[in-house]
C-alpha cells in the first residue's frame, strides 16, 4: 500500500518559516518525480513546486525565492522549506508522486505530469 504522509504544517505569523516533510512508504521515490501542491479555501488546487527524479526543481512564481524543495532518496522523503511566509500561503499542502512512464519521462528523467499518488495534506496557516 502506497502512502505519502505529510508533516510539519501548523500556524505561523507572517514572515515566519515552516518545513514540510513527505515520507513515502510502499514506493521508492528515487526514480519518481515529486511535488508539492496546495489548496486554499474556495480555490482550486495549485502546483507549488516540483523536483524531477534527476533533482531539477521548479516553482510557482508566487513562491520563487521563498520556498525550496528538496529530496532525500536515502530517507525516501521530500521536503518543502517555506520562508518569508505570507497570509496568502495559507492552504492545505499536499505531497504528490509521479510514476516514470513513457509520457512522464524526458531523456530518462521523470517529471510531474499528473501525479499517481497523493498524501492526505497538512494545514498551513499564516496570520498577518
């Protein structure tokens, strides 16, 4: 059974920091693209950041320069370091994983297209 378990969410004041973790079980993430998404109340889920199986990263414009995604394949875990948090970062944050397949692999590197696995989410609340 595949599980992605997020942790590290909570309440913080504007300008503060949080570090989210996503521990995977039932799968090995080394060959998978991983990502963080978020969903604020009454809004659609949006992509926050991704990291390919090769380690390349991508960020939404709204979080560039403030958030950093990283992966520790030995621990089967992905992280999202969030600094300089703003009230508009308030959302439920979800971890996601993409299986390598023909449609998700570019020159042997797995990228996020439409994730196969999702975590249950962790709440991040930023007060201004």
